[in-house]
C-alpha cells in the first residue's frame, strides 16, 4: 500500500515517573524537557532532533503557573516552533492536542511535532508540608495559582450543594454512578462490590506497569472497605476508588510525517499510526441532562470513531478507558457496548487511581502505553478515551501499527456535536420548594470519615430539576443504606438551594 507522505506517525514516546516517596522531584519545566528528550531517544534519533520540531503542543499544568510555558520549553529544547499552544485544562487534552499536531502534519504544514505535559503535584505537596514555596522559576505575573476554578464553570446550584468541593469533581461523578445503579436495578451494596471488582482489575495492571504510581495489586475488599487509611470520600466511593492527582509524572510524544520518518531512517517497528478520533460534549450542567445514567456525547463520540474505522469493539484488542472515577469507566463501557468483564480489559496503564492521573496530561500517558503495546502486538489496534470537566467533554481515539487505509477518514465532529445540541435539556429551578423525586444523589464525607452532608438532583414539575442539600443525619444514614433514586421527598427553602427535610 502506498502511504501518503504527509501521514502522521508517532515515532517516539516516553513517560517519566519520579517515584512516590522520593520527593522533591524536579520542577515541571525540567520534567517536560526530560520527557521530550526521552521521546527523541525512543525514536532512535540524535539529541538535536527536538530542535527541528515545527510545532510544540503542551498540556496545561496545575503544579506551577509559568509566564510563558510554551516558549520556555521551546528554548530548553533549542526549538523555535511556528505552531502549537498550551491546551485548556481537561482530561481530554492529551488527545485533542495530539489531534491538532497530527492535523498540521497531515496538511503538510510541518514535518515534526512534539506533544508533552506533566505534573509535579506530589513535589508541590512536599513543599506545602514544609510551608515553603517550590524553588521553581518563571512564575507568571500574578504569582503561581491553580489553572482552573471549577466553581466558575459550574451552575450556582452545583456549587451550593458542594459538587465542586474537595477532590475535584468526585461528588458529581458519584451521583452519576448512583443514577446508573438505579437504572440497572442493582442493590446498593451489590453495586459497590461490582465497582470494587472492576477497580481491583485495574490495580493488577498497575502492578505490572513500571511507570505506575501505586504498582501494587489490591483486592476488591481492600478498595471498598472504609477505614482510616481508606475513608469514604463520596458515597459509594472510598479514597482508593478515586483518581490520584498528586503525582510526579511527565510524558511526551514525537510525531512526524511519513516522509520525515522515512528521510531520517526511523525504523518501521518504531512507528505507530493514529487512525481515527472524535471529540464531543454534553451540556456542562449536570441537572439539565434528561438521563443522568448515561452520556449521549460519549456514545456519539465512540460510535463515530468506530464507524469511521469500520470496526466493532470486539475487534479492538487493547483499551484504555479514562478512569478518574468509576462512573467514567462504567459510562464508557456502556457506550461501547462492553459487557461485564474484568477490569484488566479496560486499561493499559492501571488507570488514574493507581497508575496516577497527572491532570490534563493523563491521556499522554495512555497514548504512550498504547504505543508500547502496539509495538509488541503489531496486528492489533488500541482504543483510548478521555474525559473532562463534570463528565461533559469526551474524546475517543484509535491507534495501530499499520497505517490507516484510504477508506478510513475522520468523523465530522461538527455534525456529531450539532446533533447532540438538539437534545432536550431540562430547566433548573433552584427556588423550588415542595414535593419532588430524587433523580441522583450522593453523601459527602469529611477527612474524619464522617458524613458532612448530602447532595441531590431532583425532578420537579415542569419538567424541570432542582439541586438540594441533605443535612439531617438520619436521612444521610438512610441514603447510604437504601436506594433513593425515584424516592419522593419534601424540599424546604434554604440558602441558594432547598434542603430535603423528609421522605414522602
């Protein structure tokens, strides 16, 4: 088969993990440089290769806010890239930045590009423990700060009931799993057992991954049983069931055109090709979505990806599903039509809770893992997924050791999104008081392991939805033991949103 000389191909892939317990590690800029240079080495090329990159795409970094991270990294590499940017904060960024770089190569605008990112949040935590600022360089003029204020991008009612508090967006994801549990008609404890069994499979993959943050296998019971080292975070999740973001991990991909790779003698066995990808979005606000137990955008993106590749999920040998929280795995599994299976089938890395989740850079580590797997299994294909915000941003992508045939094209992402934008959306009425029906809920826990309050999204006349708090200790205990989705409740007026005061 004749290959278009502008076909993009991954020729180098690298991940560096600075081990847990070995902090302090380097500053993020140093870590990015290390990953880029190791990607060049992985391609079998000389150290000056990075300077030839015509494009540099960099994932957003939470660990430290640089004044101009894109330019700073370019200078470190001796490169003056004409194209590229720093991506927006999202768990989809590793793939969407890759797609931008690949499109520039496919269009003949550049022959070589780097995509990289990483976090040094474990080291940042180390310095916080010493009550010191990290001794890092080039802060932006406003001083170092987190890249993203989740509250500013959520509905005021979501903020009022605490869906953006604590460990990122864990509470909104927990609510989503409870909605799915009720839809499937599974009893609460049986569903928690199922979640833990799936995650135990992820830990077994992490145990064999030399780059994993927690390279140890755990039983389902160890993951789901609450105790001082594994407190409840948000029912039904314990601490060991949610993403570990405080890691020191960087990763980089070196992407070339087929012609560039040929002219520089990159061996065929080092080359891995992107085939198809599709990005789609659900509404940002959770409560406006009619069915809280599924993601139409996730379903549309994965279907468009597989259809464009003319493949079924049964023809995909290797999978890495974004796994910040169990509902992310479950919604993707449902969207793909993957029947009940071991967690080992669903990850190449071990997932964000165990391999480690370096924020907007996680998908770079999953692409690196896919590259490594496909180099060994050259007849296979790998599917990876990414997810951002409160499960509103979604991307799926396919990779293979063989170049894509001419019959395989890219999905029309704009058309996919246009169809999604026509779907029904509920109104939100947070001034509502009176009888309502619970659509989704969770119970939130403090660091002392005790419930702090609960949060619910309820169906009210309209059709519409409202957000509500759960404060009564007896109601919180009942919500932990019994199924509340579909229950009739009474909502009384409260500050910003109402409060569930009794079951009806």
